[in-house]
C-alpha cells in the first residue's frame, strides 16, 4: 500500500515540477525516453533532484570543449538521493565531489535540501581506473535507455559524461548486472568510498 500511494504522490509532485524543470537544460530532449511524456517526466524528476543536490548541468558544460566530467546520480526509492561527480582539469588534476540529499528519492519531501557535500582531489590511479572502465564498456556508444521494464520501487542509475564538447547520458532501472551497474559501483565504492550496506544497493 505504501509503495502504491507513494508512487501516486510522486507522480503528482513531479508533474507539478515539470514546467520549472523543463527550463533547467540538464538533459537534451529524448535522452531519457523516446516517449515524449516519459522523457519529460523522468527528465523533470532527475533535474529536480540535481537541483536539490546543487549540481551543475553537464549537458550545458558540453558547450565548453575543454570540459571533461562524469557523474553518477543514484535515486533509490527508499534511501537518500546521491550524486558522485568527477571533474578533470586541463592541468591533469581532478576533483571528486560527493553529495547526498535528505529524504527518500522515491517520495516527495516537504523540505528537500543538501545534507552532505564533500570535494577532494582524486588520485591519478583512481581516475585512470575509471577512464579505463569507461573505455572497456564503451560508455559513449551505450544506448541512453532501453525498453526494459520499470518498477514502482527500485532505483534509477543515471551516468552522464561530457568530453570534447560531447555529452552522453545512460539511464537504467535497478540493473542487477551490466556496464551501468559496474560503473555506478566504481563511483560509489571505488572512488567516493562510501559506506553503504549491501541491502541498500539496488
């Protein structure tokens, strides 16, 4: 009952936020779904969470050919939303930023705000490991979305990248295996070294 009620509430809340979110330009049109309604709905939801997390638009960064960044946005129905972003600088250094918001990503919050914001340099070896993983799974050629079925409770795994003026986003629903799950785990555990119990990884 809680899941069904929560899903209905989240649908109404996200629909109310769509008009404002549509102006954020966090995602290009049809990047999330080929269906216009689903694309607008999901992009609006993701954009709202990114605003709460006080995250920049990587899509907009594609306007700068020297920008290179990668981000994992993890929206779990019953746990806090989080984003892990890696920014590579022209001088070869890199900064890893980890952010967490309050509440549960699958349910609207009366007051939504950032509760954790940590930035630190990342060791060159860790950066190279991520870049190698991106090449191994051929990230830039992965389809942004698939026809796989969604669910009422689970998690959205969204990975974005911007490099040499090119932007790409890949979204999957609670992947139990595959490149997006592998990359997401690298972001959360390999780079951010977050302490998240196994039963909260879905």
